[in-house]
């Protein structure tokens, strides 16, 4: 009977003391393993912080000098400026602008979104050059709803592939320009 009582006391002691301590040990081991795996990554991230701060400062300095909005005291003037900018980029790339249509201006936060629908034609390289020029232009322009259709044009004995493209292009004008002119 005493042996049975001793086994019961040892089992209770194991369940009440040893088992929770073993579980705690396993949890702490898992946490420690996780932290050991993260340590090299955190050291690498910490080492990259000075370079990232320097890059941020350089980008911030460059962004201050970069023009981000269209010129124009009104939406109509900004739209005309956008159209002349697109015509100049198209002429530089060799594309033929068929038509441009003004899209309704829309208030977007502190800006006015000015848009044009452009229809043009040219070769593949010409369209790629124009799209790259629009993407890299200053102020930044956004291209939307791009549609490209191909057609074969006869040229002597060789057929030549020409592309017709249409897309919306948007630029942004600061709303403070119109607000500063109101009495």
C-alpha cells in the first residue's frame, strides 16, 4: 500500500511540477531558436540602414527639384499644355498623332487630374519609344486604357506592319493654383 501511495505522490509531483517545467523549457527553446534564426537577418537589416538613409536623402533632394504637376492656371490651360507635351514627345519618337480628346478633369486630393484620349499610329519601335518617353517624362504622366491594333500596309513588294494605338494619358495639376486666385 505504501508503494502505491509513493507512486501516486511521484506521479502527482511529475504532473504538477516536472511536466509544466518541461513544457516551459520546450517553449523557451523554440523562442530561442526563432531568435537565433532572425539574428543574422536583423544584423543585415541594421547594417543596411545607413545606406538606405543616404539613398532616401538623395531621393528626397532630387524629388524637391523634380517637377510633379502640370503648368496651368486652369484645367483648360493645363490640358493644352499636356496636349502640346504629348505632341512634342510623339514627334520626337516619330509617331503620327491622329487625334486627341480632352477627358473631364477630376479632383484627386490636393490635385486635379487632367486627361487626354490620344489616338496615334506608327511602327512598333516608334510606339515603344513614345510610351517610354511618356513614362519617363517630367512631370510624371500616367497611361491608362492602352489599346494597340496592328494592320499590314502594302509597300511595293513588301508588306509593312503598322500599329494604331489609343490610350488615356493623365497628368496632375495643383489645386492651390486656382484656390490662390479666388478672392
